C-alpha cells in the first residue's frame, strides 16, 4: 500500500499531526521516512484532501522543533554520545564519519545545518552533531529555521503545484517520490561513507607518521666504553 493511500484513510487533523511527528522524530535523530511522508501529504493536498498551508506549517514546525531537541541531546551528550554509537554501530557512526562531520561543520559552520536539511543522513544528525560540536545556539537556530522553511515549505509547494498540473500522474507520483528519496539517501550514504573512509585512512597515515617521528626523536642510550 502506498503511504499516501494509508495517510488518506485518517482525518485531516491526524494527517497534519502525523507529518509533524514523523518529521520531528526524524530531525531528532530517529531514521524515519520524513521526506516520503511530506511528499505524500503534499500530494493529498493537491487532491483537496488536506490543506497545503497546514501541511507546510506542520512540517516546518516538526523540522524546527525536532532539530532543536536533537541539538539539546547532542549538547548534553557531547562527543562521547557519538563515540558510544560508533562502538555499537561502526559502519554508520564510526570515527571516520564523525571526523567528516566535524570538518563539514568547521568549514561551513551554520550552513552545514541549513544544507544538511536537504541530505537524508545529515537531516537526521545535523541537530545532535551541532550540539555535540558546541555550535552557538543562535547560529544553529537561524540555520535550523531557514532550512526547515525552505525544505518543508518548498517541497510542499513544489509537489502541490506539480500535482495540480499533472493529476493523471498522482497515482504514480508517490512511487516517484519514494524512488527519489531512496536514491538521494543512497547517494548521501555512499558519499559520507566514501569521505569517512578517506578521513580514516588519512588519520591512520598521520598516526603512523607521528609514531615514526616520535621513535626517531627518542635518544638512544648506550653503555659507556670500558677503560
């Protein structure tokens, strides 16, 4: 069953609540299909089942509030939180992933939070990472609000307009949204994994070079010559 067909079976008020809840939990750091839920609800708004304005408002609020809670969790847990996750899930939260995320935040600052809203994996971890890396909350809040408005509002408007223009594609568009979201998520995962592998290799090379330098700098103590 299509997710939009499932959502269509509940009252409009529940649709708004579900959109806000799913996107909020995803932004909090729980891997849920927030983008698919948003696309499906926007398609329902094109059919007149729900209001596109309220879909956008609820999605924006869910994104902003969820990211803010994630920021608080990351702020309190700090890097040990991700180190613990890295030991439990090394393929997803290993040292290389954390190093790549740190460099992204150091290079782009608050814009890493803004653009992270459009990338599946970063959308899940942008808030907690920003908190763990001690980004000032006012910078995080600005990027969080702007990213939530542009992503949620823009996606709702785009899907709504496309749905109104091409109603004959509505029955298939949920699959298109699903495929686009899946492809985007797979590409994001591949890109982050690739960068994490490079970061890990670079760190190992630096550690090896440092070890060799330390060994060379250690003075050799020789026994005094006999008279």
